[in-house]
C-alpha cells in the first residue's frame, strides 16, 4: 500500500498540466538586503537574552556578558556566574559591559558598579568598587595591554590602570589637574582600544571626543604618529571604537558619520553617514565591529542596524522581523565576535544572532515576499537563465515570473484561464522566444511584446498522449512524452511534428515515460516505467532498450533523472534514496539513510560541475561526493512546517545550482561548500565534570581531576564551539581504563556510574560529517578509593590472614610443646617439691638441730621449768607444721609468719642477743601465698652460713615490697659450714620457677645477702 501511495503521489506531481495563457499584469519591487541568522537564547541556557560583551579565552571558551550574569559557553553548555551579596568573593554585579583576559588567564569584567576579576584556579572573584575614595560606578570598558596590565574605564570616573604585578591602581584624568572626585568624563561603551603599535590607547568620550593616551608618558596627548586629522574629533561626541588591522573606526555623533582612519598611513579613508529607512537618527552608536573580511557591522541606540561592505563601505540596513525567525534576534546589538570559522556573532538585546557571510554557500531569494501567491500551492516549478543574468520562472499556478537577482526586481505575467492543475513545467529559449511546456501543450512567450502564443498540435498527438508528462529540448527540437509508447517531436524552425515509437514489449497498463534527457554526446534518453532506460536510435528511428530495469521498489518511486560528466545516470526516489546507474557495466548502486543520506524521501537530485551530487528532500539537503563515498548533510531554515511543495534543482551557467522551494529560490555555490563545519585544529572543549553534589569547572590549567571516594557517579560535559547550523558534528569519546572502545554520539555529555577507584583518562574529539576527526582533548580523572577498596588493603588482609594462619599453626605447635613441657615440668616440680620438702624435713630433723634444741631444753628444765615447757611446745609446733603442710604447694603468708615466729623464738632462746630478727610485713600482704617453710629455710640458711656474737650479732630483717617478700641479713660469712650441701636455695628457686613467671632474686654484696621471694 505504501508503495502504491508513493507512486500515485509521484505520478500526480510529475504529470502536472502545462498550460499557457496571456499576460495581464506587471509587478516590480526591489529586494531588500537579507542576512540569515541562527540564534542562541535563554532557551539554550543563557542567563539573559540581553547580551553586552563577548570574549574568547585562551582555553577556547566563549565568555558572554549579559545584564543578568556572566556566562561561559563551550558550544552546548552555559556555566553562569552571578553576584551574591553574602559572598564577597562572588561576581561584583550581574550587569556586565566588557570582558578581557589577563596574561595569567584571569577573566576581567567591567560591571555596573566596578570591576571584577575571576580566577579560574580558585573559582573566586576579586572585586574593585572604588579608587582613592571615589566609587567607580558604571564601568564601560576593560582591556589587557601587551605588558599584562589591566586598563578599565568608568563612564563617570575616567581611565584607570591596574598594575597586575603590584596590584596598584592608577588614575589618569584627561586634565592632569583633575582628581577622581573632580573629573567629569563620559567614556561610552566599546570606547577603549589599544593602538596597533601597543604604545598607547585610544579613548572615545562623549565630552572629550577622541583622545590618545601615551602609556610611556602616562598622560593624554598627541599620538607619536602625529595624526592631525584626528585632532578635529577631540571635542566631538565619539563612541564605538574599533580596529580593522591598522584602521581606526569610530562613530562621530557630532557630524553624524562613521569615520575610518588609516593609522599606518595617517590618512582619513572614509567618513560616511548612516541613513535608515525608518527615518530615525542613527547616532549615537553603541557598537561597531570589523570582521576579518573588513566588513563593518554597526549598531545604533535608535534600534537600527547596518552592514557596510569592505572597501566601498556601501551600507545596507538590516532589521529584526518578528515574522521571520531567521532575521536578527533583536533590534540592536552591543557587542560582536567572529568565530574562527568566519561566522559573526552579534550580541543583541534578544540573544545571540549568528551569520556567516564567508562560508555561506547559498544565497536566498524570497520571492513569496513580493508575490504571496507562490505560497498558495507548489510554488516555483521551472527555471530558465537569460543571457542578461535574469531568471524566468514557471509556477504551479501558470504565472510566468521574470526575476532580476542583482536588484531583487520581480515582474509577474499572468495568463488567461490559468489553473493550478496545469503548472508550467519547462521553459526553453529559442530564437528570442520562450517556449513554455505544460500537460496541455506548448506555448511561446515573447519577452519584448509580453504576448503569449499557443503552438498548434495535431489531433493524433492527443490520441497517443492525452497528458504530456515530460518535455526535452534537443538542438532545435522539443521532444514530448507521456503515458504512451509513442514520443512526439516538434521541430522549431519548420514547425513540423514527427512521431517515434518506443520498442518495448511491456503490457503494463501503467507504462509511461517519466523523464527524458540529452546526454553529453547528444543522445536522447528516456526513463520508462516499468521497462527501464531507452535510447533513441537514429538508424532505427525508434527508442531501443539496451539497459536492464532496476529493482521494482526503486522504479516505482523515481523523482529525478540526470547524468554526470562521467556518463553515470543518477536517479532519486521517494522512500528509497539515491540510485546510480553505470551504463558501461550495466550496474545499479543504491544509497539510503543508513549510508549517510539526510533523508530517503528525495524529491530532486542534480550533479554539479565538480562531480558531486546534490540531493533535496524538502528543507533537508545532502551532497554526495563520489570521490570518497561520503555525504555532507545540512538543513535550510525554510518551509519546515509546510510540506505542500516539491523540490526542484536547476543547473546555472556559472556552475551554481538553483533550488526551488515553493516561494524560495536558493542559489548554491558548490565552490564555497565547506565540508568541515569546524576547524579541525580547534578541538572539543571539556567544560565541566559534575557529581551528585559537586561541579568541577575545567579550564586550560586543569590537566587532572581528583574525585572523592564517595562520588563514584559523575558526568563529563563537552562540546565544540561551533555555529548552530554546524551542530551536526558528532563526538567520539572514551574513558580509558573503563570503556573498552570509543563511543560516537551527538550527545554532549558522558555519564559514568558506580566507578571503581583508580586512574582514568577521558579523551574526546569531534567527528565531521565527512568522517574526519578534530584534535583530541583529554582529561585525567583520579577517583579515590575507600580503604576497603584498595589493593594494598586486601593485600594486607591477605597477609594478616596468612600471618594468623601461620601464627595459629605455630601457636598450636607451641601449645603442644608447652603441654609436653608442662607435663615434664609438673613431674619435675613434683620431684623438686618432694626433694625440697624432704630436704627441709631433713634439715629440721638433722641431729644437730635436734641435739641443740634438746640441750637448750634440758638447761631450761633445770633452771626454769615454765620456759622449758614453752620451748618444748614451740618445738612441737614447728614439727607439727612441717608435717601438716608437707603436701601443700602454697600457704598464706600470715600462716607462714606464725610458724616462723616459733622458729625464731627457739633460735633466739639459743643464741640470745647474738641473733636479731625483725619482721616488718604490711597487713595487706598477709593473705598472699607462699611455698610452705620458705621463710624458715631462708632463716636457717642465714644462721647456717653466718657467724654471730655479742659484738657482731647476725641481723635478719623480714619485710615486704612490690608484691615481694624480702629476707635480708648482714653478711658475716663462716669459713666452714657444717652439713651444707649447697642445694637449698637452688631447689627453692627451681620450685618457684614452675609456680610463677617471677623468679626468686638473690642479691649478694660485700655487706649484705638478700633473697626476694615473689608472693603469689
């Protein structure tokens, strides 16, 4: 069904009737000057449509000053800076009037109340509101000179310099006697520029006129070049200074002239007026801009705009038109800038308007403005270029138009009984007459008499061809064809008609000739449905088919048929794209949207003289280059919402192509076609990186970005600073270290989520329509990792686990060894304990102790029976204690001391004052534990190894300190000791080694012997 609908539509459009009538009217108008603009406005992210200043910084970003904030633009994204009274390091004021960049890369802005300087590294502003006690107020200009110093002008407070190295601000009045408080100046917008020799400044003042400031002498005065002609403007109302190479240009409101002065030759070039069709006084001028082609763009405070052509300074006024979205956006502009691609950006009161005279490869002629009837149907349908450069145009309503493109004059010739059913489909010039072709026959028009004449046709022609479908001029013959196997030929000089058959066996009821052409060798070709291509054979006097038919899908929907210089036939199709036929190889080649075409619904195609194929699909166009098999696609801003027309493409003598789009004619200049929409050396700008709560501005000083471990989701914003009509550029980007391959997209951002920590490198370049790339831009991004995400953390965990495993294995082995050692030690301890206890028992039961005790007892019995009884009781207590505790490992220190006191009493009864024992134990230690008979052993050891007498008594002291029992005696060593095996202390030390980590400490000096026993 879709194929049938397309076929019916094509048949209806290509078989429109071709009737002719008489002229009954004449209209003529002059075409006004036209510029075609694209726009960037608040809808695209601008902080305000009221544009006041531009500055293109060294990083490639465009800074845009407005009446509501400062913007940084990368071609797609705007970053806006605004004032904040609570933040002294924010922008000073939202109204910006001029911008510049110093040698450190800081952006300076002249604002409503002073000057602001933005530090890209810190992201903070430095603000200057007053100098020497004088408020600056409205600052209109700011610039950076060759030395790196900043000059700024206040409308009311004069000229100032900020010495960047010292931060000192200097004031320079027109009159040296003035101070910041007394000066009276009116330095207007765009009125401060540096002289081309960099030795001075030119200042425009509404009171003081044009002034020169000598930087070396630091004062106003005559310029070193001695320009006496400029002295005449010192007291004039001067505004809007501009430089065009060595030419100084400014507005003189006093004489109402735009002045162009050559500073190099010291000569006045031109002083020309501005005259508006609106009748307003154009002066004064807020802005003059000289583009690199030396054209002047001039704006007036009276809401007027002018364009002055280079060299001649011929002025054309251009306007904002609410009815035309492609006119300039506002009625006045305050600033202008030229993109490296040649486009001029105007900062208007209603956004940025962009046009490119250098790279515009087509000229627009809007004939519907002068002849509105063209918008009522299909519009312009045929074209003939006269020798004088004027154009004859046929229309779908049978109006014949005569258009003069140089002047814009249009003449209209109507016909009697005209109808939209029979448009003029073809115009030929032969013998001074115009031959007009329609479905209903041929008509001539005499340009001199403005008369129409119908050419008689034989009845048999209408029998063969009820409706003429196509006409072609070959030499002096007009060939007519249609839904028939017969082709008729009209010989102009003789007025004779001849009929020639098409040798086809097709029985298809839809058989018809859709197109015909004369090739470069002079052969006549027919494109026939459904039989294919036929060529006229002089020998056979008929059309013969020696070429195969194309695919049925394509043959149903053809809309144009042409041949290039190489002999290839090119055909276009509704819904199927572009077709090429090679007659030598008898081979068809097809292209559609998947191959790069702008659209598959093509209405017209035509080769140019350079070999490229131009293709029209409503307002979408493609240019195919057979040399590299690539497409260049673009759109034109016409008839977007009006599909009621058919595209036509016509060749012109100058090698240009003319496209008819209803009421518009577009003259394409293939030699001006720029395949690359942006300079391939400019690169893509990486504008910012955003996370959920942080924005990182990227500039030339940022080579590496560090993102915190808690910001694993981020977006990289990038774009190429290209003009809107070149926005078909795509972007090729990759995050090296994460993306396995580059991605290509028209989007100007890349999103990454849940990124692992590490180092990455983001690279991006622009991809042109021809497949070539711009310079690559890159940014290193480091993402911090949480402690648990780092490799060394997991390595440490692994080492710790390995250490724990090895430690556990060592611990188990050590525990096994310790258990074995404990078992051995327990056995040894039991043995040592038994041995010590046995030794103690032996010591205390040895015959000498017992004999001495009994001897003492005997003496007491005879002398003092009561004391003898006490002595015997204590002796029995000693032996009872030994026997009772022989199986105990530990006893309390209190029990041990009670026991030892009995032993002490026995020894003192024996030795008297020769033995002096002192016990000094704190009560807190009485509950601590000790091995039984330890103190008795130590006392026995001291008595056994030391001498004692009345003059040198043996002094023993028992005390406690730091959880230790101390037994110390004065050293009076015996020469010979009876019954000593010298193993008592050693056995006691061995026993305590198994009971405590603290060992018995034995200290011997020349005068004392001390044993420290740990309390358990």
